[in-house]
C-alpha cells in the first residue's frame, strides 16, 4: 500500500510538472482556427463545412470537431475550451501510460519512466495546450495500448482504435500493427474476424457517411499535402532527424531497444512495431510544416512503455550482487547517459520555436531546392496571431456580408469572419488540392500547391498574403505565383494590410 501511495504521489508530481510546462508553452497556431470554424458551422446548423454550402473535408479530426461543436452548442467559448480540453487529455494520458507499463509487469518505480517521458517533454506540452487534436488522439492510442497489453484478445482494443482513427487518421498505423499481430496469432480464425468486426462496426458507418458527404475516399487535406517521390521522402527524413537529434529521443529509443531485447515477447515486439511504423509513416508523408515534432507525439506512450522496461532491466543489472563490476558499472552509466541526453534534449525543445522547422526548410539551397541561387532571403509565413486578428478586424470593417476573400492563412480570418474564403493553399479547396503539380516535396509541407489564375477567377474582394516588399520572395509558392501574375497587379492594390480589388 505504501508503494502504491508513492507511485500515486509521483504521478501527481509529474502531472504538476506537465501542467507547468503547458502554462509556459501554450500557444495557438492558425490551423487550430480551421478546425474551430468547422465546429462553429456544425454547431450553428450549417453542416461540417468551412464555407457554407461547400462540402470540402479540410480537417482530419472528425471526433474532435464534433466534440468542440457540442461544447459550443452548450454555450462555451471553444477558442479557450479547445486548449483546456486538449491539455486535459494530455494529463489523462499520463496515468494510462503508467498503467500500460504496469500491464507488462514493470515495477512501479520503473513504470513511472513511461509517463515521465511524456510529462517532461516540451513538445508534448506545447501541442497539448495548442488546441489541436494531437493529444486527444494520443490519449485514445495510449488507452488502446493499455487495453491490448492488459488483455490481447479484448474487443475493446479495436473499438478504441477505431475512435482514435476517427480523431486522427494516422492512428490507423497502430490499428494495422496490432491487427496484423492478431491475424498471425489467431491465424485468420474466428477471433480475428471478431476483432475486425469490432473495428468496422464503428469505422465503416463513419467512412460511408463521409464518402457520401464529401465525395472523395480521402480527406481533402491529404490531396493538398501529400505527394510522392524522393523529394518528399528526403524532407520527411530531415524532419525525422530534427526530432531524433533535438528532442532527447536518442535516450528513450536506446532504453526501448534494451527493453525489447530484455523481454523479447510478442507484445513487446508489437509495441516496438507501432513506434517504428509511426516513424516510417511520418517520413513517408514528408513530415509536418510545424516544428516541435507534432506527428511523432501519438507514438510517445508506446516508446515510453518500452523505455520503462529498459530502465528496469538496467537497474536490475546495476544492483545485482552476482553480476560483474563491469556490467554493473556499464548499466549505471547507460542510465546516467540516458537521463542526461533526455535532459539536454528537453532544454533544446524549450528554446525551439514552433516555426524553426519550416524556416529551415524554406532556407534550403541545395540544387533543385526552394531558393537555390535566389538573391534575397525568403519570407516565411510565421505571422503572429495578433497580425491575423488585425486582418480579421479590417475585413469585418471593410467587407460586406457574402463577399469572397482569398488567403494563404485561412484559420483566424475564417473563424472571426463569416466571409467566403478561397484557400490559396488548397486545404479547403478541392480544385487546388487535386492539382497535379511537379516538385511536391521540395517546399513547406502542405504549402506547395497553387493556382493564381483560378483564385483570381473567383474575384475575391481582398487577397491576404505577403506585403509587396517580400511577396516576390515568399516561402510559399502560391504567393510567389500570385505575385508573378500580371492580372493580379492589374486588378489589385496594396491597402496597407491586404491587397484590395480595384477593378470590378
């Protein structure tokens, strides 16, 4: 009972440390407001749409949108609520991850390593407070993992995995790994088909609805962001290396490998498979536009559980009297080195802005890259939310209801105005998202497609993009393409905060 109390106290301390990090690092990014506009329109009876009357799936977090819509329907401010709810899911993930380690019979002290890796990670805290769907999806994956480790044949596992996929589609990676393990274990027998049915009974009706509602097999954001080819994979590899070197991942990855080697059971191999499959998926899709390792966070509980096993094994070697002095010293040195590397990595993350990653991509000058040989430094789209708020205020003051605007950052201006928006990057625009374009993978992820001729054909009253001094050298191909269009210079003039249409 005393050890249980100590473990509970330690979890509370970790929770407090996590909340302190969330308070220090909480920030909003423009993309959060895209989700919020979908939730607002749904709550207000307009359907799951960004522009009223246009069925475009510009989100990848169905359950998160529905939850936020319900919160708005109850009368709460979802701008504030999204961060609070997301942070709460991040907090709940800590004891669930601890329980996952305990399900593998890891001792209580060693099992605390699993939630500690999450709670002390600045990137985990930042995305927890951001209001994105990352932490709700991470919680559901951690819950499914705990249920699986506790009882492999539980039909709750595929049900929770289906909910995770509805919250964020890349959770299908974990579902595929566990499903494959169940297929091999049951040899495709009745148990596997029951398992699959438990997943499909939740996922299939949702997928049938969304296909009928939006008309495409995949979300519009997938078509806008993901291509194929070596350039995309190289960018994904660069994104992975930034994560692996700069987050303390080397420490817990080493511990995880030691843990798998120490146990070598079917379940530990499956957990390792989930972690590696997530990494391969992220590299394959070319990484993320944001820094602080957002795409890698859902796999953290799996890595934490394996690292807890590794710590327990090393600690046992370090204190075992019958072991040689060299082995004991080596085990203690590995533990010390892992803690040190993790601490250094988290300190780096504390001082890494969320925009560092796209800045580095934009500044690449290798042959065939974004700005090879360009005479001027590129502009990134790292504008502050206060600037976006100002744009929204100006639009409310100068636009008439029902008018159309075009923008390369559509979140804040979309949420705080009721105007119809043409997304220059294609996240909520079918035409641009489905364009076949060369060079996808060499630019900022999700910011590569464009069609200025199409945008201008929509005759937007205002175009929000980089000011004249830097539009020509923008990091966004859509803005550079617009600036190079003679029709744009003929019909639009700079109004101090946006380009105003002067030719009717």
